[in-house]
C-alpha cells in the first residue's frame, strides 16, 4: 500500500480499494485494480499526482493500457487526482475525446461538530440484515442509472454487492437503510479505517427526495456508530445538491477530487 495522500477523500478511496482489490505505486502513478470486477470503472484506474493536461492524453491512455488493462476485459479508461485549485477546471480536451469529467467536494467532520436532526417518527434507520434489503438496494441504485438493463451495469451492481458484503463480514462497517412502513427509501454505507469513517453511496429513492430522509439517515447512522471515528468523510459531486445537505449537518469542505472516465463503446 503506497503512502496515503493528505486528501481524505482520495485516501479513504484507496483504503477501500486496497480491501477489495490491489493498490500499488508503479512509475508515476498509484495503480488501482479490481481483477474480479473489470466493469468497475473506478476500481480499475490510475491515480495521478496532479490534474492531467491535454498534451498528456495519449501517454496516459498508453500507460493505462500497460498498467491496468486493455479490451475486452478492461474496455474503459479512468483517471483521478486530488484537485488543488478552488476555481473552474478545464477538462474540455478530455470531454472532446469522449470522457465524462467530474469534480467532487471532499467534506469532513468531527463527531462533535455534527448537528443532530429531529428524528422522523415514521422513518426507521437500521443496518441491512437480509437479502431482501440488498435486493431493494440494488433496485434503487439501478433506478438512478441511464440503462438499468445494460449487462455491464448489472455485472457491476452484482460485483459491488459482493464487495460490500465482504467488507461487512470482515467487521469494517455496515450498510444502512432508511425504511417507511418496511419500504426501503434510502441507503448508505459507512466503513471505518482506524479512526476514520468513510460514507459510501448515499442515495434516496426518487419519490422520497426533498423530504429530509437523506439528512435524517446520515444523522441517525452517525448517532448509531458514535465512538467509532474521530473523523467522518463524505465525497459529493459538485454538480449535485447533496453537499449542501451534508454541510447543514456540520460537514465542511477540505479539498476536491477530479476524475475523467471514458466508458466502453456500446457493442
């Protein structure tokens, strides 16, 4: 395992990847591989020392092929980095080459800074304990994806479920759900590495959004796991409103993550 970056979002990403695949330093990169899940685009990637430039695209793609893989097993290209600039980031050259560019906020909090929410009487928050919980989780995740029936997407979801269950079986954390009258309306993962807790894949079902469920779910999970961490970490897409929800709970921004991903060409 290479030395961890100061960016807690990237550091906890690498800790998670090290538990489910391999993470090693080769040449100028941190190379992440998940051999059992080739369709996991962000589980098979190169971590860069800095934001890539347009002039480096060809070299990066060649190095990705050499260090991560090539079609047909690895048909995507993914690069990520700790973004040091606070302003606008120009990734147009990658977008022109078919990449999706994403900027995320790294949000952290200490437990004493968390502002508790008023518990909703009709909302039950608990850890998953049955395959039905996982089946409902998969259905909610797939509903947010562009093509839920795509075989690559279905393989990815099956692989993710296996990986999450393995982390839980090894005592690293749990997956939690929010339920109304037995119906799963939200979920998240929370895994611990030493005294750092990292949230994963916070989601609310579309018909239950903007009702305070996400905020209550996060708050109740923090309360239920009190004493397990000195620092809590969220990574939120800058183009989505969830970051404001986490800030209202007491999280504050400490860094950014950038990434570009070119998905496989449709068959």
